């Protein structure tokens, strides 16, 4: 059976590749696995059929035969463990790559998402102008740490891995914020990820949903 993932029928990122199904698309492209996309409306996210797969009513989900998964990080880890190309064969290097996956999602992404949400829903609040610099400082602290660890290397721990895949997708959420301007090595790191053929195929497929020309995801639930 072909792997099926879910994505937004109308993504709020307007085709910028920021929705979390992008991570799963990219991982599947990296390992050369074909997949179908089932597009889901916002109302369908909260319906029992979707919540039976994703209890929190979000995307993406992943179905392969009798297996159904939710949470983008868990899905990417499953793909990486099942197919060669995203995790090193050496046991220690493999463990480090998985650690970077967790770091991207648990340490680096939260302050970035918090800042993004504030710019969307708190801009008219009286406290916004005082709160934003605090949020910026939290993001800068994480960017300082990632940039220091990366140095002038191409990837976080030797060869490209699922840790880099997730870190690049997390850092891309800062696009347009101006916060990456002081981090040329991180900007170059993101650009290297975006230049990978697998990334470009995944991005084009997600963008095609927004433009209405997607070769995948013809079915809408």
C-alpha cells in the first residue's frame, strides 16, 4: 500500500512550505518513498474520522497499511528508522542525529512559534511592544547556541541527517522576521537544506496545493 499523509486543504502559510506536512514530505522524498496526500479542511480536522488518527485534530498524519501516526517529529523518525538516508549507520552518530531531532522540536522551535503567534494575535494588545523584545531575546539565545555549535560546518553532526531536516524546517519559520540577519552561517545552513533536490520536490508539491495544481492530494476529506 502507498503511504498516505494529510495536509491542509487551504494552508495558512500560503504555499511557503512552513506547514508541518512539509517535514514529512521532505523526509519521504529524501528516502525515495512514494506517497499520496489527503487534503483536509479546517472543519474536518475536528471530525471523529480525523481525530481517530490525530487526537489533537492537527496535521500531518501518516498512514501505511495498519499503521497510523501523528506528530511530525514522530513520523519523520519512523521514516528515518525504516529507510536508509536520514540516519547514520554508526550507533553513536545515529543517537546524536536523533538528539538533534528532539532539540529542533523541543528546544529551538517553541520560542520561535511563541514569537510567531504573538505577531499574529497580540499585535493590537497594549503589552505587545514590551513583550516582543522579550520574545526576540529568547529566539536569539537559541540561534546563538545553534550557530555556535554549527560553526562553519555544512551540517550539525557530519553528514546531513533527519536532525538537520527538522532544524532547517524550524529555522525557516523565521523567514521575514529579520532575526536571521545576524547569523550568516545559519542563513547559509538553511539555504543548503533548501537546495537539496528532495527539499525542492517536497516544496513544489506543497506549493502546488496552494496554486491548485498539485499532482498529489486530489482527494479532500
